[in-house]
């Protein structure tokens, strides 16, 4: 072939290839929506939305400016004819200079499945209508996260409105108010047409935090406005919960609350998964905000810690699909587990493309990982139609110039029908039969009381030797509410002293962690431990300590005058502890002698008593008193920080007076 001709052919092929690669031209960003002044009467409902609230019940939420408006919902199956009514609860909140309206939450039901109901809120205002989800397959979910309030948000909502769906799932980042509380109100107005007609089930994202250190707690607005069925599902927090729809069990997890194996969320998740009956709900779905599988350059690794803690639980339970947001793009994976393809793992789908004001995340890692099937940085939404117990159809719809385009689609087979769930159940049963000898003792208490008694009598070593003689070098027991493996002998020493931090780590009892906190220094490792230790050491350097010699001398003199002078006999050890604690109060926190230090001392003693106790949070137990004493100390320290900040601003104290002012 002629060289010129071959060159022309190559150029033509390259042009053709580039045309296929760039066949979609991304539209320009759209501006934030502007909302007219709300002129509704103060007693009329605003920002109405509904959510599932247990079996055959629905929670209706709305806001009124009239603080005397009743939290009542009237409802029936015919327009204007309300055959039933329900009374609910109300709340409100303040955030800096903002004060919310009266936020009403009223649960109605029991309701019939697949039925249209007409309802009115507070006895005034317009009539709304809702449709309840079906009791059995098929059932359809609309899925879109990271919505915001832009022109693209409106486009996404318009497309969802055209979809024949039963429930909307939103994996975090709702309003993008970001501390501007009035934007929660405009978001409520924006979504009301859809959210008042079909249940919206949401979980929190990073934009819902809105925490201001020492001024505002996190998730105040989100928790007040978007109450989900956490209590109905046995959860203690609105940040994680579960619910059933038809033959589907859905779990909404919190990426921005504690999730490690000692957290309340982790314990709740384990208990919730154990309750799942795959005969009744053969499909198991999970939603959270920060994705675990992400080949986009944005937010790389932000879900890794949560994945390390919780993915084994979800894999063992046979979760079918996991939805996430956060990354402003779309991506779907193969079935995965442990960072690689796994036939019995979950399909992970990122749908953080609802229309947020921050724009799209357009840069991806190249080449794509083997587990990534489809990825595109475009605004859109997804639809999951679960047809029966074995098959579901997933499709992702791009918002292309206001025309819905189905860009990705796939049939998904449930793990129940593939045999994966039954296989995992057999493997768990087999593994449970390979536990070491010994017993776990009484529930929760286990061997804790015996161990504490032996420690007090200084015979704990003898007690452990007897266990080793009875059960061998490896045995099981239960201490402080946790199953424990006791290893003994030369092999145990070798394992402990030759293992790195990936195999073994310093870990305190559950009672210790709950009282002192999840982020205590004793369990920090690596860079975190070094950073905090260096911060403390900078305060304790010799040149710094010279500034505190006078204070230390004064504390010692007072201590000797109070506890030693004129005493025929003293007990040295407890007095040494008292002196050390007084030094800490004075030098680290600037708490001088008086009622505040007495309060801290009393609380500290209760904390010490609770650290090594059975973690039973019921009145009259050491653990109960230790938890409350710890909370009291934290409040005192927060109050101190506020006072020191004011005094520093007024130049009333030295910036090196104590650790807090440093």
C-alpha cells in the first residue's frame, strides 16, 4: 500500500475512533436556582415531604411559621373526604442567628399498599396526595444523590417525576445549605412536589454536618427536618436506620458518624443483619455517602476506613447492591469484595450526580481498575426495578439537554438465587465450629467480675495459669462485654512481639473506649499517635516547664500543708495521686482550687471506677456513672475553652498560661 494512502487511512481511523470516544458532549454548568419570597399564610404547611415509618405507616413532615399550628394530619382515599386523622409531634431549632419554623412530624396509618391517599396538614392549606409502595414485587426505586439547588437539580427532579417509581433513595448531600439555614427552606420548597407524593428515604452526607466547633453540633438541621425511621428499626441515631419495602430490606448507613467495630452503628448493623429473613426479603440493599469503590480522582480513599470496618459484615450477609454518592459522577462496578472482583460480593453504584452546585468530577484514574464496568461524569439519576425475588433491572439516565437518555443498563441476579447466601451461611456455621476451647460465661458479664476480683487480690496471674492448664495455650473467654481469645506460652510471646500493626494493635476494653472516647491516645497508632504525642511533648519541653516551676512549687506547698503537716501518719500512694491530679488541673487546664476543681476530681474518680467495669449502661452501675462523669468533664473543658478564648481576646491571660491557652 502507498505510504501516503496508508497515512491517510490511519488519520481517518483515528478520527473515527475519537468520534466514538467523544460522542457525548457535556453541557455547561447551570446556575443556582432563585426562589421568590414565600407569601403563604403562616399557618399553611410548607416544605411537605413524606417518609416510611414502619410497617404500613408513613411519616408526614412539614413546617409552619405559626408556632400554634397543630401537628395534625387528616387523610382518606377520596379527595376532600378525610376519614382518619393522626396527631404528631413538633420541634424547632436555632442555628447561630437563624430560628426555624415549627417542624411537624406526624405518623399516619395503618395504610393499604399501592393506594393513593389524599391528606391535609394542620387543618389548613392545600390538599396533597401520596401513593403507598406495593406489598410485593415488582417495586421500583429512583436513586439520586448530591442534589443541591441548581438548574441541573431541577432537570434531575423533572426526569425522576417522569419515572414510575415507588420510593426515592438519596445517599446523602441534600440541600447544600452549608450553614446558610434559609437554603434548607428553599430546598424543601424545591422538592415538595415530588417528596410530598412518594416517600423520600435519605441518609446524611458531608454537607449535612454543619458543625461549628464549640458553637453548633453536627447534623442539627438535618436531624430536625429529615426524621427517618431510626427508632422503628432499633437504631439510636437518625444517621443510620433500616426499613423494608415489598421484598427488599434496605439499610441506610452513616459515613460521618462512628462506624468502627466498637461503635453503636457497627453493633446496630450486626444486630439488624441478623434479623434479616431472606425468604421474606430476598433482596438486601445498602446506602451510604462516601463510596468504597471509586476510580474517580475526586474523594479518593475517603470511604476506605468505613469499608475496612463494615464490608466484611455486608459481604457475610450477602448484600446485593450498595449505593453511594459524594463523587459528582456516575460509576458502576462488577460484584466486588476486598478491593477486587468477587462473584458473591455486592455491585457498587455511585450516583452523586443529582445536580449539585460544585459541578462534575470529570477526572478518572487511568487505566480503569478491573472491577469498574461503566463510568461517566454527567448529571443524571438511576432507576432500580426489582422484578421478582431473583432479577432486577438497573438503568442510569443521563440528563442530556433536558431529554432523558438511558446510558447504562444491566440485569442483576440476586445473591439468594445464585446460591451465594446459602454458601456463606454454611461457611459461617463451619467456622463457628472451629472456635478454641473454653466458655464465654454469662451474657455481657462473661468472666469480667472474676477477673476483676483476681486482679484486686493480686492473683490474676495464677488464675490465667489455671485456665492455660485446663484449656491449653489458646482458649476463649469473655471480658468486659467482648469475646476474647487468651493465648499463652512461647508461641504467644512470639506472635505478639513479631507481629506488626496490621496483625495486632493496642486495644482497650469497650468500657474504657466508651468512657474515654473512640479517639483516645492509648489506641492511636502511626502518624496520628506521633502527631498528638509531639503536641503534648512540645508543652512538656524543659524550656516550657521552666515557666511553670512557680505554679508547681505552689501546688506542692499547698499539698504538704493540707495533707502532711501535723499528721502522725500518712498513706503515701493515694496522696501522690492527689498531688499529680492537682498538678494536671493547674498546668494543663488552668483549673485552680475551688468548686470547679472539686467537681472535676469527683467526676474523675467516677471515670476511673467505670473504666474497668462491665459495660452495662443502666442506673447504679459503675459504667453508667463513669459515662456521665466523662460527659460532665467534657462540658467543663468546653466551658473552659470558651472562657480562655474570651480572656485571650481581651488580653486577660498569657498565651502560655496552660495547655489550653497554648
